[in-house]
């Protein structure tokens, strides 16, 4: 199956600093990429949808100035958590799909962010 | 907006038992429906999918049928194994993919 690589798998940063998470589709071109935040007790919250070459669409309640998403190419999207605070500590997961509509997405392994 | 509701867990069954995990959805259009599985310590993997009404998705002994009349996509397996222990997510996808809250499944030997 298609492979999505997410890096880093875990990161610890100090409050007030920024951290960047990369998501790459290794063997296909991803028209659309999604970023999720997975909370304790499993639930995945969609943060934003990004299409290559255009601005990301953020879900209601997600601060676009805090969670910067860049989908610069058909194989790479980045999520930058700016001025991180302890409440941003979470598990962030990206996914990617080839078509922009109605097809399955493939998931990265996730990034555990801890802000101290 | 679109949403997915699935049964709360955890679900605990003995090996070889019959499994049903309920999933219902709300959507304005005609989305594809998916079941994803997350094994301990791993990322999400697509288990099966259905793209239109009455389609049946199947994989690894699991099945789910896209029921438009009841807006449901229940996951079933006739005889579960210990290795099926994982978290199962129902999802719908059109321009974005929305997940249910997940159901943790424990299979006892």
C-alpha cells in the first residue's frame, strides 16, 4: 500500500518555541493532505485540510496562526506549531490521498509533541 | 456538518466470538465510508471501504455494508482472534475525512 512518512516521531520543546512536523508521501503524489490531533481515549480531531499549492482550510476552533500548514509540493506537507504551550502537547497525525474527493487516505505514524 | 457516531468501547469478547461494531453517519452528500484500524503502537491502517450505497467492503474476515436507508456502516466479523485486538475507527470521506471516536476491542484467549 501507499506509504506516508511523518517526522519526527516524537519531539520535546520548551514553551514559547516553535516546532515543525513533516509529512511525506513516499510512493504517490498527494493532492490532499490532512492534519489531525489525537486526544487521549482515541478520538481524532481534524485540524485542517491542505491541497497542494493552495492555502489550508482549517476546521472551526483551530487557530490558523498557531498551527501553520504548508503544502509546498505533491509529496510534502508541514505543520508548524508556533509559540508552543503545554496545552499543545498531543499526538499529531498526518494523512495523504491522491485524489481530492471520496478516496481513502493513508496515514503517517504520528508525532508525539511534548511542550515543557 | 458531516459526522460519524460509533459505539462506545471498550468491547471485550472471547476468541471466536461474533463481533459487531455499530457506526452511523450524517452527511449532506454521498461520501465514501471507511473502517480504519489502529493496532497498539502503530498508525492507522485502512481496513475496508465502500464507495456507494449497498457496496460491501471486506478484508481479513471483516465486512461492512454501506446502508444508505439507515445511514449505517456496521463492522462485523464472524470469529474474532486475539490478534484483532485494536482500536477501530469508522470514517466518512468526501472532500475531507471525518472520524468517529473509535472503539477499543479486546479479545481474550
